[in-house]
């Protein structure tokens, strides 16, 4: 059994308002055997699409290489936009050494609520995937149960939006709290392309413009969120 540990500590700038929440990077990041073009930072897989999509939206001119300069570019961008990253899975066991969420067993979750208390300006969680088993939203729902909290649906359109109210220790007697919004993006992985292809909106846009593809769909969706 392979113990897949998250290689990165949460990256949360002081003034963070949006927090990206995923699961685990591919195992090669945990054992230090990176591919050419990988960036040794959150979502740094050369096969992943989060940074290419953000690169397109914000014209970042990012480097896709295993260098300190590439890491600095990403950190500078996140700080400039008050965005943090804190994946919810600290570690999990795997029988097969791959990056599939479904392959995770006995996951140990990070205490996201603790970080929300520590960084009071955070008002939005951006999940890099939905509520399918072992996805970030799925794990977060489990995590909230330990605090007797739950998500309330705001919009059932993709990307789905929920919210929850985190009780304030200071104002508990007044039954006031802090409202946190969650947004579940279509995952920035190639595995999600089939799901995109089956969406009615994607089919409509593809009919209008045959050149429109799944990458363009993510750019359109993520632009509205970030």
C-alpha cells in the first residue's frame, strides 16, 4: 500500500478572500520524480489545466518548467489576486500508484474550517471538482459534519454554488455568523472532458462554433469565478 502524502503546505496569503480546494497532486510530486514541464507547486502538473486556464484568462505569460522562477510567477499571481490554495486531503493510501480520486483509501483531511477561522477575509471556497465520490466538495461535506455544519444550495447550474454559515465565537449569543460561498468547478483534468462533452451548454456552444473545445469551456467558466 502506497502512502500518498500531500507535498505542499497550504499557501494562504494574509489577505486571501478566495481559497482553491482540491484533493491531492499526482503521486510523483510526493516522491520528487517530476516530469519535464512540471512546476514544483500546487497544481503544477504539466498534464493539469488550472494554470493553463488562468494563464489564458489573465495573460500571465507563465513558465511551464521545473524552476524557481515558475513557482514565483504563480505565488505572485495568487498574492496579487488575494487567492490561496489549501487542498483538503493531507494524505491517503493507494493500492495503485496513480492520481485518481476514486483510488484514495483512508484519507486524512485537513481542517479547512480551522483555516477559515485563521483567515477571516476568506468568503469563497473554489473546489476543483464536484460532489462525486472522493472529490473536494464530497470531502468538504464530510468535514463540515464534524462541525455540525452543512452546505445549502444556491445554484444548481454548473458550476454549482452552495453556502454555509460559520458561527462566530464572538457573536454566537446573537446567532450571527460568517457566510461562506462554495463554487464547484468542472475539474481541471483531462478526465473531466467527457463530462463537459455531455453538457447541453457545451453542445450548444460547439454547434455555434465547431472550433470551441473543452479548454475554451473551462476558460469561460473559470473566468466568471476568478
